[in-house]
C-alpha cells in the first residue's frame, strides 16, 4: 500500500475502472516499476530495499494484498459510517493514482502534477498556529484564526526553504522501508564517534552514524521557529546570559533537534546544587517540544488552507497526497514523564514562561493547577522558618538535597494535558485534544488498569506520541521502574477506536505500524543503572540513531569521614540472570557464619532493592536470627520500635534498604558492623551510610560485588579502580 500511496498525489478525482480489469503494456509496467524503485527510501546499509525496488510484474498491478491499515479501517468502519465513507474515498484515490501512473509516462506524470499544484493549489500560506487534527474538543473562533505575520517572519529570517529542510520535516517525511524496520528491531547499535562534553569534566558524548554536532551546520535560529527563537533569546538575556551560541541550553537543544534517542544520566540535578545545569537542560527539551508541536500544527493548518482554497475555487474535492499526510491517529505528540508533582509544577511553570507572549495571552485553569499540585508561597515559608528558629529542635534536620527534592507536593500520582491554541494555553485539556501530556508512570499504570477492567475506556491518546522525555529517571527508579517500562511498551500502538481523526491524512508510517521507529526518546538522570541501559537498548529504536553520555568517575571514598576498613569481596556469577542467586549463596556461606557466631550486635545489613530485602528477610527467618526491619512498606510504629530495639541491643541485625533511606534519610544509631549486601545506586548514599558507623576504634565495612555491579562500583571507588577490581585475579580488596 505504501508504494501505491506514495505515487502521484493532488489530482482531481477521475472515473476509475475496476482494478481487476486493468491491463498494462509490458513497456509501461517496466517504466512505472523503475520509477517506484528510484523513489524508494534507502536501507540501513545505504542501498535500496529489494522488496520495494523489485516489482511483481503484472501480478503486483492486478492484486493488492490487504495491509494492516486495511484491516484497521475494516474494523473501524463497521461501527462508524463516516470512517467507512473516508475509507472508500481513500481507496478511490489510490485507484486514481495507479490509473494515472498507467496512462502517463513518467515525464508526463511530473508535468501534470506541477501544473495542478502550481495552479489550483497555489495560494499565500498563512501562519497556522492553532491545531489541527479533528478532535472531540470544539475549537473556538480564536483557535481557528490564522495570521500571516508569524509565517512571514519565519521566511524572512531563515530563508524560503527553512520549513522544507528543517530537522522536523526531514524526520517525519522520511519513508522507512520494511527491511529497515526489521533491521531496527534486532539491530545492535555501534557508537562510531565521540565528542568531549566541555561543560562536564571527564565526560564525553558518543553516538551512532555520523557526528552532527558541528557549528558549521547551524543556521540563524538553530532550526527553531522564529518567534520561539526570539522569545528564548529574550529570556536568556533577561536572566543575565550574553553568549547564547555557547550556552548549555542551546547546545543541548541542537542535540534534541537531531531527533536521535538520547541517554544522558550524568546530569547534576537541581536538588544536588545543580540548579543551573538542570534548568538549562530542561529549557532545551521544552523548547524542542514547543518547536515540534508548533511545526506540526503549522503544517496541518497550511494543508487545511490549501484544501479549503482548492474546494472553493473548483468545487471539487481534492485527493490527499503525500504532501497532505500530516497527522497521527490522535493529537498528543509529546509525553513528559516525571516522578513527583513538585517537579511537574517546576516544569509546567517554565513551559509557560518559555511560550511566546502571543501564544499565552490566556492560561486557562491555572488556579486549579496550583490547587491540585501546590504552589510555593514565599511568605508562608518565611513564617515557618521563624517558627522553627523559636521552637525547640526535636528531630535532626534532613540533608539539603532531601529537603530540596521533597519540598512541595511529593505525591507521585498525577497526569495533566496541555493544549496550545493561537493565544491560549489550556491546562487540564481532554487528553485527546492536548498537545503535551505530563504524567507520572504510576498514574498511567492506573489508567491501564482501568482499561483492563472497563473495555469502554482506552488509552489511545498514547498512540501518536512522537517525543518522549523521561526526566529524573534516577528518582523514578526508586519508585517502581517496571511501571515506566510498561508505559513505554504501551506507546505507539494502533488505536482500538476512531477518535475523530481524518483518516485520509494519517501518515503512512503510522498505518504501517512503524511509529515507534520515528519516536524520539530522551532519558535524563543523575546516574545510570542497568534498568536504564536496558530501556535505552531495547525499547528505543529510532531510525535516526542514538547519542549517550559516558563519564569517568572519581569515586566518593574521600567523603567517608570515619576511619573505617572497607573490605570489598568479589563473588562470581555466570550471567546477569544468576547474579541474585550467586549473591545470596556467597552471603550464606562466607559472610553470615561470621556474624551468626559473633556475640556483638549492631550489625546493619544494607540492600539496594526490595527484591533483595525480601530474600534476606526470608533467609534470616530460616536461620532464626535476631533481626528487625526498616523496609519500604514498614509501618511508622514498627519503624520507631525497630530503631529502639536495634540501638538498645534487643535485636542483633537490622535490615535496611536504599529506597527507605532515599525517602526518610534516617540517622540509625548503634551500628558497629556494616555489611553492604549490594551497593547503592546513588553514590552519595554510600558515604552517608558508612559514616553512620560509631563506637569502637576498629570499625569495619564489608561490601559484596560482582562483575555485573560495574556501574555502581565505579561511581563509588572510581572508574579506574573498578576496572582493576573486576579483572584482578584477587577477590578481596581493602580501602582505608
């Protein structure tokens, strides 16, 4: 269907004979087949797809095998008469296109298309700043109004061909072949170039394909729409910036604008005194999101105007062609996944600030937004500070990063749709009429659960997401990473229902089921772990390629203030699937006998994951050991009781997890011996936990690790020592 649909477009409807009765001279068949071969898209290796360039002779011209799109439309048209009519019109359009190809030579075909396009379709192109694809939401007159001024600004500054050659246009108009799609599904990516990260020490960027980060390739506005570029430049100068070209946000925007998948897990977060770096990256991906949305709606509006103008002048229906395939199954194009409501407030406030003034004359439902997500009140904070100074301290203060992250609303169940019209930003829009969806993985998982119970509900608004941004992935990993993986797996499925979209204008790669190969995924975090690597390697299959950051770590051992002998013991595991069993076996045979026979208490057993916590709990129960628990789901009363028992020596062992330390930051008293069953993901936690050791002069800490703990190990001891510890013939290493 893709080859037939990609032929001659924009013609007036002709009377079409039955396609099974057509006959074609052999010479014309060869000419048409050669033309299709020349127009086919390149494969991953740079050669044309054999499947698309080689024809089936007369058999291919006389019979068309039903495609995924045909089956989808049959299903939808059975319950919707308008869809059935649109499907018939599109089928007639395909037949007309094929007839045109049969009756005309290639040169005649091109001349006829030029005449039609330059004649009946030619008009002044207004600025298309509102959306749009047909949705269930009723557009206001303000939404439908157009303006020539913004489009003229774009053309005057950037040249007449900017829109046609922008990264957005190149990305969405690329025709992916079936051979390329199959290769992408099973491809092992090779990073062929590297570039130093000037703003991060001992860090570099590596990527697939050719290096595109060259200043020579940048145009006047860095491929931004002109009004977005002007506004962003004004915001940058107002904040005190003086060299936008060399700025962090401009550079990272160029990275996002390449439409490659990005993995950047070396970003210093705002709660670790990295406010400037974090804000710069957030500005960059927000501007990229706005640019993608505005260019999408401009394209839709231009095509709406062309079709309307043609119908008014000729009173005949225009047949949509490749130039008019500009929509997905549903309207939302950008999905931003965040861990906490307070982080969402910070992002949405900045999104509003970065939107040009002409597009945010009104911000609807802003009061409701602050009621639901919480607003930071300066006066209230000052009053609390004065009260805290006068009050007697009863609890030790939490670390500054904990206070900064959990300041505000720390709930993790939220989802909000944001719609952009010509002059208005609409918060709390219907998800099917929104442009951006900001949500937490937990809330989306709740939506999936409701759909399973009630078949009348659906999450088809995720079917046409083209840009996914996962910010603060490290925090999400301490919530429930499997929720995030499930969300990504639910993206870009063919919808179960028809949601008001004009099926005549859906892009071909949506109908072919190739949307996930066009989706850009951006993963940002403070550190990298195997879960993030797995998501990036297996679920990010963008045909444009990949870019990721690689960092050499110094380690955090100097932050250990106490004189503690840190003994690292390596155990062997054959594969990552066997590492959990191998870890427990090593602990049971080598470590536990030493502490079981010892009369000394105050033993803390630290595990990084809840899964390991459960296995250790069950093992200690089987050994009738004296222990208490501080787990992820332990009640507050039980936590208080366990801390007292441990400090007073009534319980010999305490089980403690990284997740509860992340959320509570307890200062555990009474630790005499520390056993780190598995290293923490967050390197700062290592020093915090080891520094809890107190009492005798002979303090010891035992750490278990394997080959598959390399990412965690190098963040704590340093990249160079970690490599030696993994490859060394010795299995025990001591740091003092």
